[in-house]
C-alpha cells in the first residue's frame, strides 16, 4: 500500500463505495505504463488538476484547487506529506510503519503543533480491522471497523462522534469529550474476478443508497446505476476515448439526459 490520503477527512476512507486497490498509484487513476503526469480538464471540480508520478508509479505531487500535495518516500512507502496553499505550508503529515504496514499518521499545522493522529489495527493477514482518528488528547473523532471474507472487505462500519462540553461548577472550566453519535454501514459484493460489484450504504435500519459497478478494463463503454433512498434511480452511460498507450484521455458521462465531459492529457517517461 502506497497512497493513503488527500484531505485529512479521507484518511480513514480508503474503502468507500469506490474501493481503491493500493497496488500503486497508477491503478487509482486508471492508467498503465510509464506515466509521468496527468492533467485534467473539462469539469469544474477537476479542471487544472495535475498529478505527477515517479518511475515506480507513485505520486510525487498532486495539485488540486490551489493546493499542492507533495510526497516523500522511503522506498515504496510514503513517510511524509506536505500541503501548501500557494507558497505557504498548511499541513505536514508523518507516517509510521511496522513491517511495511502503516500503523500511525500524525498531522501538524504550519507551526509544527500536533493537531490529530490516526491509529490503524490489522488482523493476522494484514487486513486493516480498525482505523481511529484521535485528538491530541486521545479523544476519538471518528472510527471505522472492517470485516473480511477471503481477504476481501465485505463490511465497513463508520462511527461518528460529536463533541460534548460540560461546565464544572467548582472551577467554571469546560470539560470536552466526544460521544458516539451514529453509525453508517457499508456492505460490499464482488464478481467472480474479485472485483467490486455493489456497495450498499445503510444508516441505522435505513438503506440509503446502492451503487452498482462495472469495472474499468479499457473498454469503450461501461454502465453504472445508482439507486438512492426513496427508490429514485440514476443510470449513467460512460463513453471513453483512448490514446495510443491504451489510457483514456476523454470521458463522456450521460445521466438523466445531462452530459458531462472530462478530458485529460498524459505525459510518459521515455
């Protein structure tokens, strides 16, 4: 596993309804070969985004919305991330490993003050069983727990905590704590090739959404369907165009008679 983040809120969210496989960063961006750089254009939220890779397929830097995410590695494993807004350092994260498995992330502000930390736990097969975001006082901000079958995640439960403040009578000081508020459960199914097929999101006893996937294999057409709480369905048809290396450089999504186009230019190492 090589890439674990972009924004801090996503640190625990490695397995969302669009599961990432962490073989290398190239797979995350649906590219293959000696890719040096990807630049996106065509949609408001991705226009101008640029991702640079080293020759091992690991991200060196990501530029999103005016922010630059710069990574350093110890071999194949990230040990530092710095986030810049313009020329100003906003965040620094440091990573701790045991037997090449990430066990802790610490986040510091631009003054070098510890702000948050993440602790990971694993089973005997190296599958992550728990991820916890903590304050500097070890109060839990968020937690996720994972269940597996044949080393494939089949369920993830995300617990959200709300801040609770009490006023003491004697000293008039506030005591802050974090109380578990609610849980969101995600269940996953796979096809015969062990590729993600569906993801169902449930809050309490209410199924909120179900996503259906057809995995990307360099084909010209793929179809996905999203079923939302209340029975509304959104069917999308996605058409790709490819370069001579077999990587897509054009994508058109048709959904409910609305069209969205995305283009990207790809540079390669020689």
